[in-house]
């Protein structure tokens, strides 16, 4: 499947979705997005970590240090109650956007 760029603002939604399944470290979040998208979406570190930091500042996620599966020190991120609420809002907005784009891109 060809790689595609993320639409502006969708990275938050994808991270929230991945974290809705449970706590994960940064590299794990990026890998899960790649797997769920069948490798169509790749999140680079330069985009991922600033986004995680911003989301933590907004109170959508919490973090704590722990050990990764390969015994390395890693920061694990967890969805907060505010993050779950934000994910629901993002899902609703995404559904509206997809419908609108589908209408524009439909048959002439």
C-alpha cells in the first residue's frame, strides 16, 4: 500500500485512538498506527513527540516512566478522562468530514 501524509490535525486523533486500547510508549504508538493502517501511515519521531507533549499539556494524556519490552527505560502514555472525551469529539468530527469529502468527490 502506498504511503500517505497525514491530514493536518489527524495525528492527535490517531494517538488518542491507539491509547484507548491501553498504555503505550512512543515507539509503540507509532508502530501501532503503522500496523492499523497496513503501513499506509508512518509517524516520524519529529511529529510524534511534540504532539505527545502538547497532548499531555492539554490534559488528554498522562505519562510515566517504565521499562519497555526490551528492558529499556521508556515513557508510557495513558489516556485520561479528558482524552476519552476528546477522542469521542474527534470521531464525530471525522465522520462529518468524511461524509462531506465523499459528497464532493462523488460522481460529477
